[in-house]
């Protein structure tokens, strides 16, 4: 267990509000903090978790998986907490960057918070807005830690290169302190104004273009360039998705256990994100045709081949 905040500090803040009629949201926030208590589970694997399946499912993420494995190995059989350096996954859309983050959260069993930076216009979504503002509320980091069960959740910052904001409200401003271990130990959400320990948060950011990310943020992260999987790896991903969808649905038992080779070849031309949609369409069309196998004609028409993927500087 790890204590994330001081209960006496929360009680003092709450006492100051008792004489005021306004700030109902702030009052309920303090009451929730006191009710839940300050202690959260700090997950730490007793040994190296089974990761072979991730190497099979995420063939284009081996370098990032190797890094996670190394950092887990460092803390096993010791009194040290699990520390995973912030990760930045650089790559084109649809290659599985967000899926990787979800798999890491599931692997560690720590829960996950998700922030889509492309939809943010102000930094307060991360760090909270002052309670003096109408409609103010705590930030995503605060909510994930206080409302969650874990001191070290995986926090996904999706499309960090798409962050936009006015000069006074830098959407990335809070990350400068949150990604530094020493300052994150006493992170203060602007709404609650109570220091909270965010030092154990596991950060995974995704981006398409590193040129839009400030250098100080890049310097705080281990950066991995993720290319689209090659044809053989993409084919393996398509076969795994076929088996997964078939196993997850009762109607899946009506279909052949293994998809046709030409269907796999066609699916391998798609980005992993698009494969699932194509397969669901294929299953539906095959069912309408009374067939127990997906054929090429059942897949969506006009499946464009993937453009050659790379990075320019």
C-alpha cells in the first residue's frame, strides 16, 4: 500500500468550506477523499509476468516490450517499487499504439486512465481548474488516482503531438512536473489544492510526429519508433483477431476455425486497427450468404493497400 495524500490536509480544506454555501463540488471531492482514505495498492510483480503472448500479438513493439521487461526485472526480489520510465510510441495511425498501452495496463493489473490530447484545449484537463471558475473540476490525473484502486496506474496520453491550447493554458504544462519523479511526489491539482503523490504513475504517450512535441517532454521519455508490421507479422495478427472474434461470440462457432489463406493475405494489407472492422463485416456478409467461411467478396470493398510507412525529419 502507498499513501497518496495527507488526510489531515484534506480535513483542514474541508473545514474551511463548511461555512460557505458554494463550492459543493469541491466539498464532495474532499468528502470522497476522506471516505476512500489515502492508501492505494502499489502493484509490484513478484516475478517477471508472462509476456510471450504480447511478443506474438505485438510484433512491432518488441523494443518497447523489452524495456518494460527490463524495468520489471530490476525491482523483483527487492524492496524497490516498480518504476517504468515514461514511454513515447511514435508511429503512423492504426499500428496498435493505444492497444499496446491497454495491454501493459492489463499485464500489470494497475488500471488505466486515458487522455486524448487531440480534444484538449486547456491544460486544466490534466491538472484541474481552480475552484473559483464556474464548472471547475479535478483533472484526469487526480481523478484516476483518487477514484481508482492503485497508486501506479497506466496513464495513456493519446496523440500528444495534437495538443493545442491558448498561450496561458498549455495542455502539456502539467506533464513537465508529472513526468519528473521528484516533483510528481507532491503534485497539486489546481481544483483540490491538496498535494497528491503521482510519482508512481506509468506514463505511455502516443504520437504520429515528434516534431510537434516540445524537447523537454521528449527528454523525459524513452522514445520508440513503431513501424507497421511486415506482411508475415500482419498476417499473424489477422489470424489472431479472427480467432479472438470467433471465440468471443456464440455465433463464431458457425465459422471455420481457421480463415482462408487469401482472406488473411487481404487482411494483412490493412493496418491492425482496420482489420477488426473488416473481419466483422466479413463475418456478417458470410452469414447473410449462408456460408461458414469468410471469402474475399465478403470483405469490405475498396480496401486500399497500406501506404509505405516511414518517418521524415
